[in-house]
């Protein structure tokens, strides 16, 4: 084998090794998780719901400070869905499907929901014929309480009541809470 052939072979081997390493890192970095999986960092279910702890939080393209900020969430208690984990970073998604990477210190395990229908009545009991406490408008963020298969108890703006879960975003399908 000539010196040139050795050099070309070494370059091809190095290229293949680097390509494999990049692909492996990209897959780990993406943290792609199928339904029912657990996060590699927290061992908590993925996907799962959390809320914004901070009043403001940078959403980045990747899981580090060196990645570009795509936008800023500016709503405390906004419900978000965690879809991946990498070190101290969580990939989140909002109701509109927009998302990115957020530092875990900006997130809270306190459960909140977003009202996604117009003029949703807060009822005194989980019954469509129950008396009404208040009305929540589309876009209201509320604290999530107990959830039954069809109803959830929420708290917002000093008012409490039961709401049909179809009017809420921030719950896993079939999720029941005591």
C-alpha cells in the first residue's frame, strides 16, 4: 500500500468514525422518546406536563447556553409539555406546538392548564346541571386540581370550579388526578 493510499484510507476511517459519533450524539441530544418512556435524567415519564416557574424564559434551539434563543416565554404558570431531557435542559412544547429547549430551573412541577374554549363555565360540581361559580375565557391559565375521566377542578383568579376536560390543555389523555 502506498503512502497516499494509507492516507486516504485513514481519512475515510476518521470520517466514518466522526460521522458515527455525530449521529450518536445527535440522537442522544434530541432525546427522542416514545410514549411510555422515562426521561434519562429524571426518570420521570416523557411526555409530561409542567408549568413555567419564571415570569420570563428563553427558548433555545438546543440544550445549552451557546444555542440561539428562538423566542422568550413571558407568562408565569404557562403549561408546557416536556418531550425530552438532556442534562439540565428540557425540550418543551406549548399548546400551539411551538417549543424548544428551556433550562430546568425555569420550570415547575406545579400543574396548570390553559382554557382552550370560549366562555367556559366553572361549575360547583362535576355535573353539567350544577350551579355556575364563574366563567373562564379562552387563554386563561388555571391551577389544576382533581381530575375525573370527564371533569377537572381548576382554580383561577380567586374562583374554583369544575370544567369539562375537553376545554383544557395541559393534561395527558385519560389522566386522572386525586
